[in-house]
C-alpha cells in the first residue's frame, strides 16, 4: 500500500488549503473543500474494507452512494492542514442513499466532515449532472466578493454584469455568470438545497454576507474561478465610490465572446 500523504490528490489539497489561507479567504475555521476521488486511486492507498467509523449525514443523496470524497474537517483551520493532514482532513465513502459517510482515513481526533457537508454533497450531485468531469466543490470567504454583497444589488444578472465589466478576462473565465443566494443560515440542509439548485446553472454561487461556492474539475480550475471573480470584485470595491468615466461595454463583451469562443449567459448582454 502506498503512503497516502504522498498521493497527488493529498498534496494538491494541502497546497490549496495553504494557499487559500494565505489569500485571507479562510480565517480561523472558515471555508471547506470536498474532492471526489477515483475509487481505483483510493485503493492504491487505503484498504477500502476497513471502515473506521460510520457518520450520519442527515440528508439524502442516492446519486453519490459508493463515491469517495476527501473533505476538510469541521472546526478545522486551513492554516493547519499542512502540519496535520490526518487530523484536519478525512476520506469518506458515501452509503445508505447519502445518509451515511463511512470514514476510511483521517479526522484522527474524533472529528468529522465540514458543517457545510450538505451543501457540498448536494452541489456535487448538481454539477455531476451538468459535467461528469466535475470533482471539486470549494467554499471560502473572499473579502471583496463579501464586501460587494453589502453595497451591490444581489440580482444575478446585475451582479454578473458588474463582475464582467471589472476585468476583461471575466466573461471568458465564467461566461455562465455567478448565481447569488440571499443571506441564509449556513450549515443547514436548506442552504445546501438552495446552493445545489443554483449550481445547476453556474459554477460560482455567492452567499450574500458570507462567501462563495465554486465548482470545477480540479482544484486549480476551481481556485482560479474564485480568484478571478474575487479580483473583479476587488476592482469594483476600489472604483464603486468614484465617478466612472469608461467601462467594458456590451459591444466589447460580445467581441470577447467571439474571440474566445464563449457565450455569455443568455439574456445577460444587450
Ligand atoms: O466551515 O465556512 O460556512 C466554516 C464555514 C461555514
Ligand atoms: Zn463559510
């Protein structure tokens, strides 16, 4: 059996949580990540017949039965993942129509998966239905996106258009735009269901006054999505209080669509 701490997926997870902490997006125990793992790859590192504990999830997601996930732990700090991955991360296999997570590795202090597990697992279901290559759901608290939800309209078309106008790359990176949820109580099945519904039409879902969810096929792509939206939000927060003299027009956005072979969300451009 190979050493799981050297698994490429483990190294990537450690690098990403460390980097996200360094960006200031994951203060204290803020943020969480889940990564769908390939069963054959897991079996190179773990005896999948050895279940350490069965942990009830409190929700149903039959689509995920038998799937393996590497998940950050509840109450754990991203800054500490690199020093004690086996305490701060866990690998679970979903069973009982989503009702049980079988712990196969990690959470060695008796802990369990993130409090946002429902939003993660339900979002995986939504994204896999749209894109079978989706592997990652990532949540964090980036300053500028959060700030923007206090001063900007939460209308999804308006929010998306503002981000597209703040940096040329945005419409290329997230042509489907960002979806937005109003403030809701976090950690619940309700916010999980609402997030998953929004994930059907976009890989980015803003949680007003809280943070953002991203989805993608790997950690780099998902991090890059959030990074690009956050950069645009930062430009907005720098200029929103100043007189605007020029911007990226809809005509320019159409030129970008053509040049990069992308199509902005239907009805979002004039
Ligand atoms: O895990 O970010 O939304 C801490 C959080 C909850
Ligand atoms: Zn959060």
